[in-house]
């Protein structure tokens, strides 16, 4: 069992990113850490140069660390679930 929140986040990130080998997942987590607002599937797809279906699959893969919101247009948006996780990536 992890001894600290840092170790818990590290364990989750290593699992999600296949120990850093799943580059798109790594890029998504860093993108969300830098984003000031929640990002939609289409925004993630645009930044990571993938289609919307690929971005949906990637966001689902990283779901343990994400919070889902719905914007005024009814579109799903995502961000890291806690500010501490964002700071962890810095």
C-alpha cells in the first residue's frame, strides 16, 4: 500500500501510462496539468493530433485521475480531479 499521496499518484500514473511508455497518455496528463480550464474530447483530439474516438478512449484510460463536467452546450469536459494532482505534474 502506498505510504503517501505522492506514491499513490505515482502508482496510478505508472499503471495508466505503462511506466511512461504510453506516450499519448503521458501527453494527455501533462496537457490537463497545464490547462487552465476543462478540456472537451474534441479539444484533446486537436492538441494530441488524434480523432475524437481516440481521444475518448484515451480519456477513459486516464479516468482515475480525471473529473468530468458538462458545459453549457451539454458537451463533456475533463480536468485533473484535484489541484494536488496538477501540482504533482509540475
